C-alpha cells in the first residue's frame, strides 16, 4: 500500500489517543479508572436545550435536510446578540459570524484556508493541540511563542525575531488558557497583540472557549472587545464548555469579515455544516436569559478547591485557577527528570488516574501535567488518596 501524506506523518501521535490506549489497558485490568485526562464536560446539557432539540427533530422534518453550511441566519443572529449582551461587541451576522462544527474544526480549516507550504504561524506553546497541528496539516511552519510561568503564561512578543514576524501570516492565542489556565486581567495584552499584528500584517486568531468558565468574580474579556481587534483578527467561540454541549459540535468564528470569508469558502467545499436541528437548539441556548452555568460553575469550583489544595499538599505546585475546568500542576522535583509523559503513563498504570502530560500540548508544557475537573466531586478524595500512595512508591 502507498504511504499516507508526509503532512500527516509530521504530526505527533495525538495525545488523547495515547491516553485512550492507556485507559483501555487500565479498564482491561479491571482498574477503577478516574478519568481526568480530556476536557470533556461531565455535566449534562440543560434540559430546555435538549427539549428544543427533541421537538425540532420530531416535529420539523425539514430540519433533516442538508443544513446551511455557514449556519442559519437565526443562529448567526443569536450569537451576535449574545456577543453584544455579554461583551458589548457589535457583529454583523451576515458576514462577521459563521457557524462551525465545533471550534476545533474551524481552527484546522482556517489554517487550510490561509497557509501555503512554508508559511509561518506564530503559535503559543503549550497550546490546545489543534493550534499546533492545524498548522502542520496545512503544510505551514510553526514558530513557537513559549508560555512560561515567569511571564504569567503570556507570550513575549518582543522575542519574536523581526524576520519571522514579517513572514508570519497567523497568530494563535487563547485566554482563559488551556492548558495553563492563565487569564488576562484586562485588555492591555490584547492591545499589545493588536499593535504587533498591525505592524507586521498578521491575522490574530483568538480562541475563546473558556470565557464562561470562571470563578471568584473573575470576568473574562473577549479579544474582540479591544479597540482595533476586528481590524486584525477573529475569535473562535464554542458552546462546548459554556452549555456542557461538547458532543453537540457547535462553535463559531467571529470578527473580521475578510478573514472569515476564505474560511467560509473552504468549508463550503468540505462540509455541510452543523445539522439544522442542532443549530436551532444552539440558538435556543444563546437566546436564553437563564443563568444556565450557575450550578456547573459551583460544582467545578468545589472540585477545583478540593483537588488544588490536595495536590499542593502532595508537593505539586498548582495555582488556583480563576478560569477553565483544569488544574495545571507542576510535577514535584523527583518526577521532573523522567518527564510528564512517563509520569502520566505510570500514574494510570499504577493508580487508574488518567491525566494529560504537559508535553501533549507542546514541548514548553514539559514538567507539568493537566488534570481536567470532569468527574464527580466525591472521586477527588479517592484520587488524592491514590496519588498520595503513588508519590510514596
Ligand atoms: C482552547 C480550546 N479551544 C477549542 C476547544 C474545542 O472546542 P470545540 O468543542 O468547540 O471544538 C477546546 C476543547 O477542549 C479548547 O480547550
């Protein structure tokens, strides 16, 4: 058989596929797995959204036909209204908003729409994997922007060589950040990004998947709130975390119409978009004035406090995050030498606890592991007991 493409060969093994193999192995050994690896919300989608979906599928057979690839006007209007209400950002639903089969799809396809072989994308590292892999799949070249604890997990734009900046086409950013859980306090970093992007004619892609998963009175801004943001960029927004709708696959690309148009064109050749009944249910979610997240956030906060305190007592170093449903834990000194992948492999084999090694998010994630707070509160006590035993061993 002929080999698959060189582009695909350049991709590292997908970290969650490795973890899944280890999880399978653990299940087959009858281990009681505590799965804190993938950022896959465990709480259910709110009832009123589910009810709308059932009613639509059952009573409106027109919704069983091919959908409108760029998204129905009703859903594009709903997300624009939501952005106005939540962030005071004005968006034109006709050309400044398209619907995606989840942000992940849109990010990968935006890379395909923009990058030719050898084109440079500036990508924060560590990052949600598609920010890096989308560039590779498109044949582009990644220039890493390292995120470090010393710089509050923000990239230092002054470290990007002038020659690289001039050639770069795209820049990927994400705050609240996965995996580091970092947040921006105000718009000053985004202002700096916009100045940089204007100087070098770079398209900024801000991934805003976690703006609603926040705690302790922290309110996350949208990149698009920053003056001039729409001149240089777009924002990816997702219903996956906000409404516990990860499996429904609904996301958006919002902002500069000239940047969105090629993505829309690319998508029109490769997909038909989100099924209409899901789009209508998604519009219902966005149009609702119910505080649907209250219970979910209370639950995440309880889990965060319990597990974060426990990990720190076990000599991990973990800052209590103001946002996201992750903990980004620096490995204790004695595990640093072997690295995060070895730690994660040993941990699941010996304890049944699945976590994500920092290197799965890029080389600058080494030395850390990410725990996703996506299992029942009571399980965290058990997880800490098992970890305690593991650390002694
Ligand atoms: C930063 C970030 N962006 C996007 C996504 C995926 O969003 P979606 O489910 O809309 O594809 C995730 C999922 O974990 C994420 O962490």
